[in-house]
C-alpha cells in the first residue's frame, strides 16, 4: 500500500496537484493580509498540504470547543460558502466528473470529491493520516 500511495501522490502532484496546492497557499496568504480573513488562513494552509500530497490522508471533523466546531465555526463556514466556497467546490466537482470518464482517473476523481467537500465548509476540519 505505501508504494501505491507514493505512486499516486507523485502522479497527482505532476498532473496538477502542485498548481492547486499553490493556489490554496496563495488564497491563505491573501486572506491573512486582509485580517478579516485570518480565521480562514489556517484552513487554507491545511487544505494546501492535503492538495499537494493527498493519498494516505483523510479529512475529519475536529473535536473540541475550538473556533471551528461551535456556532462561530458555523457562521464562518456559511460566510465562506457564500463568498467563495461554492465555486471552489464546483470546480473540484467538474474536475471529478471529467476524471471519472477514464478508469485511470477514478482515484483522482475521488480525491477531487473530497476537496469539493472540504471546500464547502473548511472551518472545523482537520487532515489526518489514514490509519
């Protein structure tokens, strides 16, 4: 399994994971500059790390009473969705549909669907290694 994950990660990175990861990093930096977007900066950086090297990782909801799990996190996720999360998720969904057409693209399509899911509401999510 580790060899398959390594090969998939390398193929993903070459096929566009590097560009998508850099865009998530750029988004995080731009949000940090605005100060108002600071709560989203950490989420963008977590997502960027997932986008660069996604195989062997999964997205989970964080436990606890931090910023992302209570009513504040819910409000932040609604704002994110309205101001931009929906079109980022739509882009990942369209990529997934195109990738599902070929059998070779199915593993990439599944990762794009995960990215679409986290792009809808990133606050309160964590990226952890697969057990």
